[in-house]
């Protein structure tokens, strides 16, 4: 089964695009789940302040193992996550045969305008730290299968359709 790993900075639209992709796949297959980093953090009972690079890496590797367990049970997984670690991408490639990585690339200005969770404004005001894209700079994915701009010119459904078509997701 397939893992559709959608990554990008906070506010890149990963969850919206992931839900739209899930809906497209669900029209053709019953055995698909949608997960995102916030959802799994909550399920795991991870501390809400667990945002250091080490904590992020530990959680992201766990996301990969969870996805592997689900795909081994013939379940397609759409997973939306920041998880900007080469170790995670490499582990996923080596351990999940049908791993499909999409990077949603968004301009910094757009991210700061969206700021749905108030992360960027809080970080720039010094109210919080360990915010990816502000004081925590992580490398962009080194070799994603697909890179899509997501600055708001297109709907999440249109972006998801590109992912669906690129990977042949309904098959």
C-alpha cells in the first residue's frame, strides 16, 4: 500500500491538501486513512511544547513507523507533517516500498500572512521559540518526488488533484 507524505512549513496547507487528497483516494478505495502531525501528537499524548529539533526528530521517526505499520496492513496513508529531517525521509524511503513524498513550497510572506496558529507572530515577537522557518531552520527536502507551490493561487483540491494524478493515487 502507499504512503503519501506531504511536507512543508507550518501554514503551507499540508492538512488542507492532505484532506483533499484523502477524499480523492477514498472515492476509489475504502482502505485509506488521513493523519497529520498535530493529530498524532495528540494521540501519543506528546507534550504541547515538544518542539526542539531532537523532540521533532523523535516524533517524526515515530510517524514513519506508524505509517509503515498501516501500509503493511494494506492501508493507504495520507500523512501531513512538517518533519524536515533527512533521517526521516531516508528511513521512509528504505522501509516503506510505496513512499510518495510531496513538498508544498510556500513563500515566507505567505506563511506569515496565513499564520493560522499564531506561530509566526509569536516567534517574531519573542513569545515563543523553536518555530520552524523563524528561529529553527531545517533543510528543505533533498529529493522529494514532487514539489508543488502552494501560495494560495490554487485551491487545496486542485493541489491534491496534482498529487493524485502524479502518483496515480487511485490505483
